[in-house]
């Protein structure tokens, strides 16, 4: 299991709340979040309750203010603990919704989807193994989305506002 600590104030001060599992509503424990310490494991934090809003991937380390996790404000509404058990990674990407069009297999990191597969968008995917991050821009930049093992019939299923996927990274905890 992992352990993450949310603090009301910058630099790990003020009221704090510890969590070691998924939490769909952090707002009942925190009015704001200005710093975070991840003592173990990996987490995806969400700007709003019920795993919605902007998403931010955090691994073991210290984040003394929201700029350090690339947040746009001090609002953290929910968090997911991410399983990083060793194993294989495998997903299929599709250029159309509901698994239509060209299909591409992926088993490793992809810093530039357009360069590798010659497609500008990913409209659906089927994740067989592993937890992944989709980034809207190449080279692991821009908004990110947690992709867990399951079927995603359309980009809105993973929280995307568009089908733009610029890069993809496996979530591993060394």
C-alpha cells in the first residue's frame, strides 16, 4: 500500500490528512491543499471529488506547493492509489470510437504517438495489462489521464475532452 499526506498550507504545515487508499471525497477532510508528501507508492490526485477534473500523477516525494505537482490551483478533491506491481504492459489503441479504424498495439512508453503510429488522435483503447498515463502533448507534457486495465469505448471514458493523445507512459515504481 501507499501513503500520501495532504496539508492545508504550503511547506507541509497546517491541518493534514493521511490516506493510503482511494478516497472519492477529500473535501470533507480538507478545505484546501497547498502541499503534499507521498511517503510510499504512487497516486493520481484529482482536482474535484469523485475522480473528476484535472488529474496529476504523484510518486514518492515532496510537493511543497501546488506548482510542484503542476497544479493550476490548491484544490484537491479526490485521489486514487495506483497499483505498480511488476508485470507486463499491453494495450490496444484505436483511431475511431468503439474500437474502430486502425488498431495499434503498445507494450512500452511512447514519447510521440504521431511519430510512432502516424495518427493524431486516439478515440478508444483496450488496456489488457498495466496502468498507464495518457498525455495530451508529446514528450509527456500537458494534461494527463490515468488509464487502468479495462475497455474505453471513447475518449470521454478516460476523462478526455478531446481525443488528443500526444504521448503515453507506463506507470512503474522502481
